[in-house]
C-alpha cells in the first residue's frame, strides 16, 4: 500500500487488523469469536448502547492488579535494602470518589493538588493523614483546609509557602508535616511540557536554595520537616534519570541531616506505559530495585541511614486499565502530496474535549474496531474528533480495516489517565460518563453530563 509512505517509521502494518496487542489494551480486553470485543466479560457494544458514547471504560481488575504490582515492587525492594516505601496514587491522573475508595482499599496514600481534589478525596472516605497536597500556587484556602482536615503532608513549592503554612498551622495550634520540592536539574527525555524538574520552570526550589529554606521551615514550631521531594517528568522509559535525581537528592539529604532529622525522601513518579506498539516500558520490579538500590548505595557511601522512600505513580495504575469508546460518524479518503497518497480520516463523536493529550503533547494512541471484525486489508487512518479545530486529533496514525464505516464502534486504548481529568466542554459537548467493569458486572462511576447540566450554570438561561 502506497499509503504506508505516510505512516511514521515506528508504525507497522498489522498482519491481522483484528488483533489486539496485549501490551497496550487492558488485561481483560478480548475479541470474541463473533468479532465483537469484550471487557471483563461484557460486550463493549452493550456498554455503548447503555451509556452512550464517548464513554470511558475501566477494567477494575486491571486497575487493582497494576496498583498491587507497583506497591509490592517498591515495598519489597525497600525491604531488601532495610527501609520502607510509601506509595501515593497521583490523583491528577484519574479521580472520583469511587477511585478514592479503590485507593483506600488497596492501602495506598493519595496525592492531591487542589481544593477540589481534596474534597473528592475526603468524600471518598480515605483517612486525611493518607492525603498529600501538592501545587505551585496553593491558596490560603487550600492550605487552611489541608491543616484543618489533618492532611498528612503538604509539599512546599516556594519559599513564600513556608510562612503561609506555618501561619495556618499556628492559628489552629497544629503541627503540619511538610516536604520541600526540589528542582534537581535532571531532565527526563520527554515532551517539553512534561519536563517538570528542569531549572527554568515553575516547580520546586533550586538545589542551592534548599538549605536556607529548610532552615526557615525548622524555625517554625508548627511545622515538621519530613524531607525532600522530586519529580523529574512523566512517561519515562529509562531509569537513569530517576537514579541521577535520587543521587543528587541523597547528597542534599545527607547535608540536611547534619542539622536535624530528615526521615523521608519522596522521588515522585512518571513511570511510562505503552500507548503504541513502539513503546516498551521497563518492568516495574526492575525500576523499583534499580532506584532503591542506588539510594541505598549512596547512603552507604555517605554513612547515613537510608530514609523511608515515597513514590507517586498515577498513569502507571490508571492509564492502561482504561479505554474510550466512540461511534464513527463519517469517513473520507484524503489525497496527500503530489503522489496522491491516501489517508483515511475517521471522524468520531468525541475528540479533544474527552482526550486533550494529542493536542497538548502530540501524544500517540492505538485504536481498534470493536463492534465487529473485518477481512478487509488495513487502511492507514487518522481518527479525528468533531470539534472546530484542525488539531482535534485523537489517533494521529493508526491502522483500521479498510471498510471502517459510519456507526462502527471504535475503542482507543490507554485512556485511563489524563483523559477524563483534562476533559472540557469545548463546543458545548457534555463530558462523558465513566463506567467500571469487573467480572461481568458494570458499575457507573460518573454519569454523563447532559445539555441541561451545561445550562444550569448559565444564570440567564431560560428555565
């Protein structure tokens, strides 16, 4: 097919356009003998009919399995090196009250970064002491709420926040535990907007300023300094960046120990997952052992005890366990270039309002026809949304059967993280529902918005 010339180098023409790559799709996602796809024993076509499309669907068993796997990997690695590991689920990836209950049941802590996320966490019933609060611009209201409700730790992102948190804690005669986010200078090889530990960016304190800020923290009787925090980026497939950042923070940790206790060290998250066939995430057991052994070795060389270590996975747990279902509206073949190469555009009933990542980060995704199988040859497609934007692309490059047609049902993989969280009402599209499927049972977690929901906040709308 000449259209292959339009495909990126990493994208291969599938030998079987009906096949599902088990490294990308949820663990319990399969194609049945009749061609229909099932998630945890439920036909996805039935889900689409019952709840409408677009529709976010979670494989609950897969979510739990991934959470247990990463928790076990880091806890066991920590134990081998004589310390403990804490796992915080990064709520920004995907959060609602039921997810909070899952996190609580799994024995994880929960990382939040706003009043809204704290409200969801508390409504979900997790103990406040297992909640952490992040953010580079925490309001007085957010800080006050964290202190009042007994949030376990607040991560300080700038020097001005020291006084704000101390004031809030002092006014309530409480002692608030805090960490200090450090800009380690380590740049993980990722998209520019995802690089959150470089020198010229909004997060954290420069290494050279840390000692002075920690001294200020320790000068306040109502603050308890737990330790340092680092986050080097997202969607990372190499362990070297984590190791280098850890080494830099351990050296800083050792210096701070000379003037007071530093019981913990938080090394953040950012562990990559597979969105497409060319992405090969490292085994999380290898990642855990490599990072923690590097910390242990550095501590031994510096003659200090290894601290309790904390990590903050979100995407790793939620991302691969989720898919999004769409209905195909129109298709058209577009001739590209002087060679008249053909790219098939497949328009769906959602788009950048339910998955902003391709527009924000040029993120790639994998798609499949899930309401039937096909004997047609694969066609190079671009799956696009219905918004009035040329950049409204959900799958930039993929292969679908050449007979893909209106009313077919498509699924896009690895949408459990940062899709619902970034969803909008652009062009006044109501946001999609979220359902979870577990061993043949379906549970509605978040209902779909309606047009009336959108009008409710319009104070001059006709009643």
